[in-house]
C-alpha cells in the first residue's frame, strides 16, 4: 500500500567541505540528482526544516562541545578523520533541522515515514566530541526531541551503517527508553559494538550489536534483523522507529567490505516498514549516515525511498551483486 513519504535535504551543505575527504558535497548531489532524474521525486512530500536550536542540540551534547564547533576558525581537524570549517556548525544545524522537520511531519500525521538526506553524518559523534566524520548526533537528537517535544515514550534506533554507531550507543547506554540496535562490520573503525555491549543499569538489555564478518552480504544483514532484532523489538514495542541509514555496507564502497547490495537495502527497508506498521502506527524516519561510492549510495538511497513509498513495489538493482 502506498505511503506518504517525507524527504528533506540541507541544500546549503557545501559550506562543510574539505579537499579529497570522502565525506564530501558530491554525496548529496548524487542522491538528489538520481531522485529527480530517475526516481520518485514527484511522489515525495518535501519537508520544511524545523528551526533547530542550540537547545535542541543540548538534548544530547554538552555546552562545551557545541562551543568548540561554534568557534572553529578555518578548516581544521577535530580528530584524525573529522574536519570542521567556520560554516560546519551552521551546516550541521541545518541538517538537524531537516531531521527534526521529518520527525515532526511523521508524528503530526503529515507523512507516514520519511528520509533525511543530510550531511555531515552523526552516529559516531558522542555527547562531547566529534568522531568519524560526524559532528552532531542526529539520530540521538531526533529520538530525544521526539520524547521531549511530543511525549513519545519508547524509541528504537536501528543502525545499518557498516561502522558501529558508538556515539548513539554511548548516549543511550544507560537509558531504557531508547533501544539501540546495530549491524556493522567487525574489527573495523571505531572498534566498538561487541555483542557483549548490551547496556548498563536502567539501559541493560536495550542495546543489541551484531558484528558481521567481512564479506557477509545481504543474507547476514537480513538474518540479524529477523533473528536478533525482531524478537527484542517485539518485547520493547517502540512508539517510533528511527533508522541510521548508512550505505557503506554496499560492496562497491571503498571504506569497508560487507558486500551488501541495493536489493539488500530495499529488503531491510521493507522489514523496517513492517515493524513500523506493527508497533509504531507506521511512524518510521531515516537519517543518512555513511556511503562513499556515489553510484552505490545514490542507487541504495533511491531503493530505500521507493520501499518507503510502497513496500510491495518491485525494485530493480541497477548495480547487481558483488563482482
């Protein structure tokens, strides 16, 4: 059955840029170009960004960390992988505004699901430091904002980026109201996300990590969703489902080697819509994380959005299996 799917992207993202860095403006250009030229652009409900504020970011970040971003003078590295320019905080706040705008549309019934094609990504950023290309912890802020602004009680964040979302996990590790579930390639950056990491105190049992071996592919990802995640979410019964949607698990991506395909991401999205139908009154929102091969990224995002619009639609994989 056809869904109303919200879509937003921070148009002025080019102010966050560093030469030869894989997290670059071409990532969003490739997505938007594909959706407009060979995709479902006319079917989407375009999102008006919320006016994201410092107070919104402070829901998960420390004042000292936001001050560091605000006073970045000139392009500089905050860690070996993560850069900031004088415009980076403005770009990150604009990205957050689209994330929150889509959450608002879904929770107020203007759309049933949505996708925020934003940069910089967020799931490595902790409450007090930038990491792994990430400045603001977008999915974490979305979850907490939904709770504070709309009274949502239980939120589940499903992260299928090839790298473990250490920042999101850390923020909610002792919080039983937000369930964090991650598939990722084992033994790569950032080195976290072991199966033994399951939460602490009130959050004990509301973190699930499924590290996968290099080359595992679609079957291992889908198995983790069905075998590891689904029974746990059946018990948790989230009111809102958030996807940290990273596409660097695709076999063409230069930064890892999990060997997923466009078809695999379409199937994952169908499972997410099934869960949202079952527990969340269809309320599902996704925010872009990684994905650094432009062809694979744009095709995978397009497949995700097509599946959000209509989970029963047949979706063609323009790239195919690993070669």
